[in-house]
C-alpha cells in the first residue's frame, strides 16, 4: 500500500526532472538568466502548469542556476 508521502514523491519527480532538464539547457552557456527568459523557455518546453506558475511567480531579475533551482525545487546546481 502506498501512503500519501510516497504518492506525493512519485508525482513530484517528473516535474523535478523536467525542471532540471530545462535549467540544464538554459544555463549551459550562461551564468545568469532573466526570469522572463526562464519562463519563455519553460512555456516552449510545455512544462506542467503548476511549474509554470511557480516560475511566473519569481520576482523579475537575473538568477544563477543555483538560485533558481533552490527557489523552484530542482536539483541542478
């Protein structure tokens, strides 16, 4: 039997993997990227609506991969 904690972890994994893949691609050749550019690329990558909402909620400005990963719950860094 799967409890609620296990179920939540299983549903969060694909979002985390998609976020990590996105951030790897965005930050491959750049140290800092604007929030708007991260959001544009997330939309183009067709990330889940919940993740798009979290990215959209980030304050405007530039972020390093570590900063944005910490704020959004990714594991890139």
